């Protein structure tokens, strides 16, 4: 350590500060709280100043480590999403992707594109799927997404997906609502299996139809809210008999007390 000693005469002590006068008549202000007790005007004090090189080195190394941590934390860019086809029907495609890895960037939006245009879809920040509706039957589409972040925009891979032909019933994904006779569901699940369709116990946005005979209950209310067609069991029977998808509107089950209308 380098050490320097200087002698001062106390000129004044006031409001927590001391005015010190050096032998060469320089004035400095010094905190009175760290002076020895009893020091007053006219007292002689000696101040020794040492340079702590070892502490400088320690703090410099500590700061370098902090800089490295900050760089490692905030220097990673978001990773471009990878999309794939989740499901398809005659008029819709559902794409999916893994949860976004944005690192320290902020998400500003997810845009869905169907060549050659951007679609007017609102995708929630935590979503990992997007449904493209109103498509043509048995038609190929090129689809991709762009993730907009505070660190820039990141484009996914592009996939080519095709909607089902009318005779492809595998895209049907029904949920069963309320029935006058619960045992009717057993026969309908057999039909679902025979036409290679699928069904779920709980209603989700992935369902293509709600099948029921009694138009009420939580599932019915959700189907109306989500614009999922509510159809009678005859819909599945007709699909099986005709060997192709049938128009949902021909089999609507409606509640006269409910407001609004279903879309095809």
C-alpha cells in the first residue's frame, strides 16, 4: 500500500463539517463526524491516506464478474419458433409450436401468415396454437408465423398443409353434451371409431362439433360462446351413411331461449 500523511489545523467546525487548513494554506472540507472527540477550532490533526491496491483489485474483479453475468443474461436473442400441423378439417387447419423462448425480450405480438397474406387473428401471448378457419376443401396452404419482440421480429419455418377432402372424416373431433338418454352416447362413440374420427370428454376450442339432444348445460353454453356447431346425433349417423362430411347447419340443435345463431 502507498501511504501519505498530512497535518492540518482545524479552522472551523459547523453543521457536521470541519474546515481544515494545510501548512501550505489549502482549505478542505472534512466530515466532522470522523474526527477524534474533542477536536475544535485550533486543534491540530494528522490525516494518513493509504491507497488500498488489493481492495481495488478485488472490486475490479468483482465488477468484471458482474459484467459477465449481465452479458450472459441479456445478450441472448429470442429463438425463432418452429411450427407444425396439429390438426386439419375440411375447412380449417390448426398449427402448433412449443412455448416461446424469448429469454429477456418482451413479446409484442404473434402474427399468423397464410401465403401470401397476414391473417387477422388475435393470438394470446401464452398461446401455442392457432386455428385458420374458412379455408377451401382439399386445398394446400403455406403457413408460418412471425413473433414480434422488443429484440426484433423472428420468423418460423414455413409448412405446407392441406385441408381434408369431403370423404376424409378423421378431422371430426366431437364432444358429447347432454342427452335425454345417456346410454345413446355409447352407440355414438362406436360410430366415431368406425369413421376414424375422435371425441373428447371435455369441450375445448379444438372440438369441431358438440353433439347433444338437450341444448343446455355448461358445454352447450361454451359451444355457443366459441361458435362451435351444436348438432344432433343424426349428424354423425349421416356422415357415416354418406361417407363424407355433412353440412352442420342441417343438424343444428338450438335452444329457443338462446340468443344468437350458429355458424356453419
